[in-house]
C-alpha cells in the first residue's frame, strides 16, 4: 500500500507537506493563504478535499498562516499541541484535537504518529515521525539544536525531511541584523548545514530511501552548500538526496508502494 510524501513549498515564506498512506492523507502545516494552498495542491495534482487531517508543528506564521482557513473551507480536523493552540489565533476550528508533546504517539487513519519535542522559540513546538506498515518517515525542521531525544526518535528512519536552514558564514555576513542573526543561529533557532550533517552522523541513516533538505534560507544559504555538507557525511547519500525550494511543489517521494 502506497506510503509517500510531497512538499507544497518549504522556506520562510510558507511551509506545507502532504503525507499519504493508503486512504489517509495528512497535511503537516499550512503556511500559505487558502487560495495559494489550493493552487499548489493543483500543481501537485492533489485534491485538498481528500485530506484526512491537518497536523501543526508550531505557531509561527510560515507554518500556520492558512491552517484555520483551510480547515474551515474543507471541514478538516486539526491536531496540535496545547501550547501551539494557545500561542496563536487560528480562529474557529470545528474539530480540534489537542495533545501534549511528551505524551506519546497517536494514530490518524492508517498512520501512527510520534510527536517529538524540539528546541525552538515557540510555545510547545513538535516535529514528527510517521509510521505506516513498518516504514518510517521523519520530518525535522525548525529547531536550533539536536537533543538526545531527537536522535533517538529519528534513528533508522526510511525517509527524512531535514532542515538545512543556513550556512553560518553567510548568516554572519548577510543582510540580517545582529539580533535576528542571533535568533536564527541560536540554540532555539534553526539548524545550519553543519548541524544537519552532524545529526546524520549521529543516526543510523543506512535505510534512507529519501533524504530531503528543507527550509533553506533564500538569503543565508545556497543549495550547493547544503548539498556539499550532506554529501560529505557519506557518498551513499548522494543517490537519495533532494532539495526543496520555496516557490513550487516538489514531486512525490515514494517510501513504499
């Protein structure tokens, strides 16, 4: 039974990822206005009315901007942590499912979901590992440092969408003011290319069918630098490595078929 995922866009101007397992279709975050979200779904040849649920990682606008509007427009249940719900105004949501980031996993349809608390400058941010028929997909963005819990949760995944937000030198010499540089590069900010590569060295990545670099800064990184950092971990990663961009949807990445 098919288990696959695709990005509708990844970066500081909006993030959304679609995960499909059999008849279950989960949207992780929606940082796009509803009209833009629908247009991107059409570009992927994906019907937004088929969504089973929306799952939110945290309350920053590039991840939640369109969540409320899309949920209301299509009547989709929404899942998020208590802290995320309290930290932003999502508007009225008819079917709201709140959970604690440390409370363990749950199921949405045919997908088992494990929330993973991460260090980020948000109220109760989580990333996720998705399990279907013994295959595991990890989504890991929007964290400033790697904790032992993160390493444990993502060890041995079959596919991984991994943040490579910035190159430290480009951030230090780029257009961001010092305060924003400190936030992005801090322990509760975003992973740089070196941190992403070091994380891969700490987990068993031998099963990876897809390594997808995500949330690349358009001002403080380049695809070439991100690719070089990840490929330096192991020559075997070159064959499964892809990089997401902000302005368009990706292709589908099949984990199992």
